[in-house]
C-alpha cells in the first residue's frame, strides 16, 4: 500500500511525528517537494529531533529515505542534518538517496531570499532560498545534483548564474559580489560526499512498487501553502498537494493509493498572509504558549486560532483526503468552550481569492478540563473530547482515524 501524508492547513500540523509513527510499516519514505524550509519534529528516545530535508521516517532502520527530484536541496543543511542524526543511528547515511534531478540551493539563493525579505516584496519566508531556487529551476538556469558530476557543465552553469546574481546583489541590493571559485570548490566537496547517495529516484520508486513494497510519500508544508491552490502569493514555491507526488518523484499519478490528511485540533500559520480564524487575543496567546507554537525552522512565533472546518473541506477536496489524523488535542485541555469555524458570513465554501476578507461563522462545543496527554484508548477520552472530534468529522466530512495527544511516538490514539 502506498500512502501519502499531507498537511491540510498551513504546515506544522505535526506530519513529522505521524510519518515517524507510520514508517515502521513502510519500506521507502519519499519526499516529493520543498527543501530546508520544512521543519518536521520527531521524538527519539525522549529527545526532540528536527528533520529539514531528510524524510523523517528514515530513523526506522527498515526504511530507505528518498529526496525526490521535485525537492530543492541545500547540501550544507543536509550534511548538518545527517551528522546530527548519526547520534541516533550511525548507519543512517547508507539508507538515504538523493535524486539526481533535484535542484540545488546555492548561496546566492539564500542571500537574495534574505535581501528580498527586507523589501516590500516580503511574504515572511523562512529565508532558506527556497523561492529563489525554484525561480531558477523554472527559469531553466538551475543547477541540479546530477550536474555536479559533469564538472565542465557545472562550472559553466555556475559562472553564468554568479554573473547574473552578482548584478542583482550589487545593483538591486547594494551588496558584495560572490566569488564563483569559492562556491565551485565548496560544491565539489559536497559532490564528493554526496556521491554514494545520488540516484535516480524514478527507478528506486518504480522498483519498489513493482516489488509490491510499501511507499510512504511525505509532503512538506501544508496544502494552504501550495503555489497554485494556497493563499497566493503568501505560499511556498512548490506544489504541496498530493498531485505533486507523481511529478516530484517521476512516477505516475495512480501511485498514490491512499491519502491521509493531518490537521491540528486548532489552526496555526507562520509568515504573512490571510488566516480567517486567527485569534490575536488571549485565546491565540494561550494556544501559542500551551502548544509551544514557535517555528521549528526559524523559531518565529506562530499565529494561532480556531479550527476551520470549511478550510479543511477545501484542502481535503483538492488532496483527495477522506480521512485525517488530528494532532495536539491535548493543547485544548482546559478551554471552557471550543469554537469551530464551519463556514463564512459570505458562504460556506473557502475561497483562497477571498481569504483575507472571509469572516468565519463559528459554532461552540463544550471543552474538557481533563489532561488527555496520557490517553491511549479512545474509550478513555472525556465525553467532551469525543464530541469535539465527532463535530470535526461532521463539519469536514472526513473520518478521524487517529488523534495525537503528545509529541512522543506512542502518544497517539486510534479512533
Ligand atoms: P518559503 O517556503 O521559505 O519560501 O516561505 C514561504 C511561506 O511558507 C512562508 O509563509 C513560510 O513561513 C511558509 N513555510 C515554509 N515552510 C514551512 C513549513 O515547513 N511550515 C510552515 N510554514 C512554512
């Protein structure tokens, strides 16, 4: 069975923990888009481990982790991540494969992202160079992992890029020019270390599927950050929705056999852009504190608010999700009455074009005071918590398959 895990909100839904939890039943865990902007948090032996580019089920020793051709790769962050993960599994490097089709994030991408974020064009990016790297990819001047192994092509492309980027750096941002020699040498070092991991992702995935192995497709960010169907222009620069699995790994669309959405029991977003149920008052502050809602990549405080069932109906539809996992239910413990948005004053459908003017229509359900973080069986949830979950099911049209009640792997309840 091939399963896609996708975030149904603006990212940070807790996909990392879910992928880590499910991965023990899979042979391959493949990322199909995004790059070092992602921050997927997993608990390992009581410690918090943050994955940025490596598929986060790869700590399971049965799993091969694949970084697909639809991703953009920052080699420095990638090696730092591997070196950090070696504390938990010295042999992890041998289980990681990087697509030769993957575009590289270069130092000038990061610099331009940083400078641009200081202008009126800012959308609150993670400043990891993601958007600029995808601009080069679609402008057909990007440098791919596979290009590193043809030194002449690499050098030619790098020179061309540096001369163009130096114009931007100097003329637009009044910054120092970059040296192509230094970057060439650095990326040649990366190429050497990366070599045993570089592969053709289309073949790895094809072989796995022909042999009836189980593949777990791991989306990064969330559906509302999709470049086309999210809250444009306040989005990331890749397709985060499940249709992107085929493109991002070079496999046919029918490869996705099942889609599991992940949504928090409330809503958060980092960066700028519309957020209809945002609560800038005490409730939002309370969620941020109790839920430790600070970005795992940038440390920025996350904006917080109520669950938006109308938004989930939209993201479930565009992703083909029929079921979802609700995360962080424990954070709502102690809230007197819990609000859920079920539609908007202007109509019940979420419309990304109107997202900044949508006024939510709320219903209220009784909250629960009990600490649910130790619950491991659905029968042990307080009646109000069960009612909250049932109400989410009713208004999203999705079956809730599991509820996560804490960061640890075992803090999850099958419904
Ligand atoms: P970029 O992907 O760094 O270009 O940032 C574009 C938007 O996506 C910004 O609003 C970021 O905060 C958001 N973003 C990017 N990656 C993540 C993520 O992993 N979780 C949540 N938001 C993200």
